[in-house]
C-alpha cells in the first residue's frame, strides 16, 4: 500500500548487489579457513591460519582434503584427515550461511523495499502512548483525580 504511494528517486544500481555478493564470498572463504582451523585444532595440530598470500589460493586444495594447504609451520606433526576436514568445513559453512541468512532477513525487514515507512516501533509507541506515560502525566489528563503536589496547599484537594 505505501509502496504504491511513494516514489523512490534512487534506483537500485549495481553497487549494492556487488557489495552484498563480495561480502558473502569473503565470508564463505573465511568460513573455509575457519573450518580448516577447527579441524586442525581438534586433530591436535593447534590453530593454523594461512598467510595472506594463501588465503584464497588454498581453497581448492582444502576442499580436496589437504589440511596443510597454505600453512607454513614445522611444529605440528598431526593434521586433520580429509574426512574430518570436510565435516568441519560443512559445519562451518552451514553455520555461516545461517548467520548470513539471519542478517539478510534483518536487513531486508529494516531497509528493504516493503518496510513500513513512517511507523513507530513497539518501544516508541509504548514510550509515547503506553501505560507508563499515562501514569507519568495523570495529573495533566485528570487533574481532578490526581492533583499536582503544588496544587495541594494546606492539605485540601
């Protein structure tokens, strides 16, 4: 209803979808690295994070089952096996996709095209029209029932 009455002078251009896509891809890439780090941590190798050069280049090798791709360490001897690595990758990616979906729902409800424009939130409506405000201004609404302390001079109402 409100969408038909209002005109948005700023059309959707390519910048917003590109920013959303790049953010999602970056979160998914970091999710692969986090999943690999958790898999190595549970296998006893400790927390391993790749160098900046290998952050993106190691992704295909990690999905192929190589838990040491892009890690330059000589202290750890036991890394995650391919099966547990893939399980942790799926768990990490699923959790991140769920978080991205929840954030997307919140963003679309707050700033999306079908949001209610000009509507007060529940907290704003309670603050302006609620019982607490009515109790606070009861001497103005019904001065005959709730006089102010300055109106009660000499103990009379």
